[in-house]
């Protein structure tokens, strides 16, 4: 209670800077909302960097994704996992490069730990921002782009991401994530030869389709695909909540009678 009194004595402009709920720029809408720390930790375990991207921590997230792709390929970790699941332990031991593997482990553990820790801290900031009723400017217009906080359809974001990962994020105007996911999806799809394999499967040449796939690169695709669908859908839902909260605050400040009784 004492902290709340101290905060209320500060100018509104200062309070909004100290406890921001979100920020709208020309290329993205970044915001705070409550997340399950175990979910972000799980995504970091599935693919280091994804947990940080969910949090809106782009720089850390993109660096960790690049690290995961580079070190995993050098260590041939995906092939080792594939052979281990198939019971071919001797082949798994032969294919793994321990020089790169020992570099991989510490960063992998850090990504999981930091995603969990940061989620807990940002959840606290989100709660404080809600209590301060921080103002979010609902639009950003400049010479290169227009970004307006408006309600969108989460299922459309999901469908577009299912068609091609990255486009769903473009629909929700999360441009950095969109282009990063889209570029890496195209690159990994090309290197894994998944598109020729799909073509060969359509014409019934299943044995040849299986032989052309590069499993080292292919095993990156499931995590990337599911992440793109999940993250674009959740972002769209949370954007809608932020748009509703901003509109409610505006209507309350400008049209609600001071004598109106608020529900408990």
C-alpha cells in the first residue's frame, strides 16, 4: 500500500515510463502480459531462443537461435538423437562431434534458465503496469510504416502461420519475428530437401523421397513450425486484450462520470 501511495505521487508521464504495459513502434508491438514460466522454459528446451522471442526479447532470442543452428549442425546433434531413438547407439557415438557438443551444453542450459527467470520478472512488471494503468499510445505512423493497435482474429494468425511460418507474425505486425522465422524456415527447408521430398511423395516415390531428406536439418523443422503457429496465435490474443484495455482506459478517462460506481 505504501508503494502504491509513493507511485501515485509521481507525475503520470514518469509512472508510464517506469511501469510500461506496452510499446508500439513502426515495426512491432511489444508488450508485457502474464506468461507461464514453465512454458517459456519448455520452448527454450525445444529450441534455444524461442522462449526469449515469446517474451519479446528479440536480440537474445535471435542470437540463441543462430547459436542453436550453428552448434547443433557442427556437433551433428540431431543425427545423434535420431540414431539414439532408433537404438543405433554405436552409430550415434560415431557421428557426434564432442568438441562442438561441449560448447553446446552450457548455452542450452543458460537459455532454459534465463527464459524462466526473465518470465518471472516480467510477470511482476506486468502486474505493476496493470495497477498503474499505464497509458499505451495506440498508433505509430512514420514515413515507412503504419502500426495501429487494433483487434485481429487469432485463428487467422494461426492459419497463416500453418500455411507458411512467419506470415502469421506479419499479420499481427510483429515484423522482426516474422522475417526472422520466415528466412530461417526457407533456409532450413531448402537445406533439409523437404520440398523435393514432398514432391516425390505426391507422385508416389516414397523410397526416393526418404533418401533425399537431410535428417540433420529436417529435425529443426517440427519445432520451428509448431512455434510459429503457437506464438502468432498467443500474440494475437494478447494484442486484442491490450487493445481492449487501452480503449477502456480512454473511454473511462474521457466519458465516464466520476460518480460511476465500479464493480468490486
